[in-house]
C-alpha cells in the first residue's frame, strides 16, 4: 500500500477503481491517473463532487492532492492561463452548499471577472524552454471544437460528453499553461476556451447536470472578459444562462438575465445575436403568460433575422436563422396555448433545419405531437410522436428522451386506441429509456 499516494489510497478506500471514479466524474481514466501522480490537479468546479465521492471534506481533499496548488482558487490568480482569474467565481462554485443554488445575476459579476482576469500575462513570462502558443495551435483546437459541436448536434451529448470534458482538462488546459506569441493569440485562446466551456455546459444540461452547466457557463463568461467580446458575453448570459433558467423552471430569472443582456448589448451587436437574445426574452414572457409582450418580441426578432447578413455575422451565431427562430416561436406559442399557430412555426422549423440536426428535429417533432394532442387529433399526434421517437433513438440526448416520454405519458389516457398502442410498442422497441420515463411519469401504470 505504501506505493500508492494519499489520493489513490482514499479512492480505493471509497471503493472506486480509477475507471469507476473517472466515470462518476465524467472524465477520462488518464485524468484520474494524472491527479494521483500529481501531474495535474482537479479543476475547482470539480472539487465538490470529488470530495463527495471520496467521502472527505474540501480541506481534506486538498491535503490529499500531491503537491496541490488548488488553493490558488482561494487566493491571488496565477500569472498565466489555466488558473488565472477563476478565483472568485470558482471559489464560490467550489463550496458544496452553493452548487444547488441558482446562479446570481452574472452581469453583476462582470466587473469583478474582468479585474480577476487582468492578470493574464500576454508577454509570456514562462521559461523559454516552453514553446509559445501560436495561431496554428489555436486553429487546430478550433477545428476540434467545430467537430465536437457537429457530433453534439447529430448524436446528442451522451456519446461525446466525456471526450469534450477530457479535451478541456488535457489539451485546452495545456494550451492555457503555455505562454503566447502575442496578445491576439491570447484573446483567441480565451475565446476558444469559452467556446469549449459553452459546449460542455450545453452537454451537461443535455445529460441532466444543470449545476455543472452553471459552472461551465460561468467560466465561459469569465473568459469573455479576456477576449473583450461583449457580444459573446451577452449571448452567454441571455441564451445559455437564460435557457438554463427556463430548463430549471425559473422563467422570472430567465427574463431578468436575458433582459439585462439585451440592454447591455444594445444595438452594438449584430442582428442575429440580437434576434437570439430577443427570442429568449420572448420565451420567458410566454412562459409567464404575457402573450402580448411575447408576440411583440417574436415579431421584433423576425425583423432582426430578416436584416441579418450571414456573411457579416460571427461564425458562432450563423446557425441562428429563420428555422431556429421558428423553433423558439413555436415553444412560445405552445406555452401560450396556441396550438395551431405553434404547428405553423414548427413546419418552418422542421423544413429549415438540416437533417444533421437530429436532436433539434426530435425535440420539434415531440412538440408537434403535443400540439396535435392538445387539438384532439390523436392520429396526427401519434404520427408526429413516432417521428420524434425515431429521431430521439438516433441521439444520446437526455432532453429528447424527456420530451418523447412526455408525449408517451400524455397519450396513455387513450391506451385503448390502436395508434396509441402502436406508438408505445414502437417506443419500447427502439427507445426503451423514454418508455421507462413515461411509466415513471404515469406513476408506474
């Protein structure tokens, strides 16, 4: 036993192999191995969960880490890259009692976040033996981000979430620890890391981990201060954090965040970004049954999309076209009880989104089924439900499973109707997880 370090000893005492602990932490086994060797340390937002799994306090965990420098999250930021400037946000996230609370208004923290990240050393004060990060390094990592995003759109988060997390913990953190060739590269590196954190946050929501999504989104927001990207900051606050609040059933918070981002962005950001932000403000109003305001905002967003020139938009917002706005409008109209109008928008959404956006198509097909059910047309509800099941079965998306399960539970009151029985049988055959969730929603019936 003497050959094992203290972290490995505690891990074994808690009953985990390296592989099992890696699965629980959503990282690669090699990451756990590096923690135990002391060649890497857990990220601050990973510490609460790791301490819980190992059955130790936060202070005890720090003492188990070989040569731990995790205390940097509670003191002054380090001069370069990886740990620089996360201190105040991640210290707050690193306390167990804070992890289940809603995110405090992120715009209120921006001033502190900017100050916190001013310690980034653009001049590259590290040893000259370490090669500086160049434009080519950033370009390679940006290609990986594009690939992971496409895989996520097509397959959902479950298959690739661990790979994304591992890439952040290993490749991106390695980039952050190296000096940079110039200030422009430093800004691109910060923007790249924010993009990876945004994707990881979105995947966390997709796999049922909203607290982890909150931590990733806040880190991404912190990084936008380094890249000096006000447009992306506003997008993160409104679209990512706003949708997270809606997902958690808190439209009031979503409205506050999205409205604050809308005001902060003003007219300085591009039309597509303003449209995406405005759509979230509309979604929050619709969830709160403010029909007139939600309708006005959707019309405003449509005008903004009409005025957008795709070539002039940042590459990360070019996805937001009329089809994506139609999806947002359909959700608004469904929440307002306007099923026929929602179906009209869903037709535009499904016709306009690419076949490779499988998760989006599954969610929209499930919503279409719900609108037909609300209108009392069981045949069309079951037909749309079957499409939703087929799309969802091609993804590893927890949100798709939840949406399909909701449809299956809602139609069960008509279980004596043949199309309903056929839909349930099809779901049991190709998407049993959704059928299991539906049974739970029905109280085991």
